[in-house]
């Protein structure tokens, strides 16, 4: 069994993930038998850090994707989210083992990522997909609130205090992450990790979402991941880009500005000396 180097490196950091990594060969063998799969070579690129993913053919020759997800706080409810959205606008979930975190997914035959189109076009697609994802009927389905994830990140940022380049800026970001994430009756189910690398062209629909990490929360929050991935453009014109995305997604511009500032200022990160994010935070600071 071939395992991508990036996935191995990520699993080595935590004992629970190391145990999962050791179980991968037997897990794959069992799933291959259970679902009668012919398994191809796993995808091996920089984005494959949290799961083992490979193209497969089912017994009836239906092409699919097999995903064995590493234990991961943010992605814990991916299977439940895919069931909830039921292929609109996500890839379809064909089979799943909730206990193992394993998914058999619809294959997007072209394999073309939204990253392949210009960023201005990406903005329109991301905003359109998010408006289809945001639904207010999610609360009874057992999804966690986004405040739980942000509290997890807050602890990581506080543990990195010796690396903060601007304590006032980081503390204000942390304060806003807590204030903005308070539960509200207007909260919707979020994807939380929607960017052009998690959108694939499809024959069934023009574009489909992959790898959602569902949490309930404030809709404007869901645009921030795309903004951050477009970091050069965001750095060049933070206010203009926030206004553009808020308009496309029909969300409150001020809340999106504050969310974008808070993430730029206070996200846990390996490179706190990256001036780009400090510049963005200062340009958007309240």
C-alpha cells in the first residue's frame, strides 16, 4: 500500500493519528472486500495531508473515490455533512462507515479544480456555491457550532504567544473570534473550508464541493477561507476584496471584514513573522 509522504508526516505528530496510519493497510483490505472495489493508485500531492484518497471502480464498474479520513477535529462530521447536503452542491456520498471515517464518493470525472480558472471567476463560483450550502434547518442534525473549532484554534494561538509579532493585534483578533462566533438564530450550516482547491468541475453540475468540514455558524465566516487562499489579491486590496465577496454572497460587509481581520490577526500559524498577514490585519482592523 502506497501512502503519500505528506500524510505520513502529518500523522507522526499525534499518537492517535499514528495508530490510524498503522491500521490503514488492514482497513483498505477490509473495505476492498466489503464494497467489492478495484483500487487505483492514491492521489499524492501537497493537498493530501489529512486522508488517504484513491480512485476506485465498484463491482458494476461505476467509477468512484475512496477516502479514508485521518482523525481530525475539524473534519469529524464530514460524512454527516455530505448526507445532509445530499449532492447539492457537494459530491454525492455513495457509501460510508461512520465509525472508521471512510467514504465512497462520487467521482468528478474531469478532475479539474476551480483553481484552474482566474480568481475573479473563482469569487463568483465560491459565492454561488456557499449560498446553496447555507441552510438553517441544520440544528437538529447534531452538528457542532463553529465556536467549538475557534476555541480549539484560540488555544493553539495562545500556546504560540512568544511568536506573536503584535500582541495588541493578536489579542483583538482573539476577542473578535469569540464575539463573532456567539450562536444566533440566523446561523446556518457552514462548509468552513471552501476554497478553489476544494471545488471540482463535474458532468452532473458545473462545480461540486469536496472536503466540507461542517459546523453551524455565521454565514460571512464561510467566505474567509477563500479570501485567505487568494492572499496576494487580499493583501493588495483588503477592503475592496471583502466588499466584492460580501456583495457576491449577499452577506453583511462589516461582519465579513471583522471575520477576515480576526482570522488574519489571530489564526494559529507556523510563520508568525509573515508580514503579509500582519499587513492585512492592520488594513482591516476595527
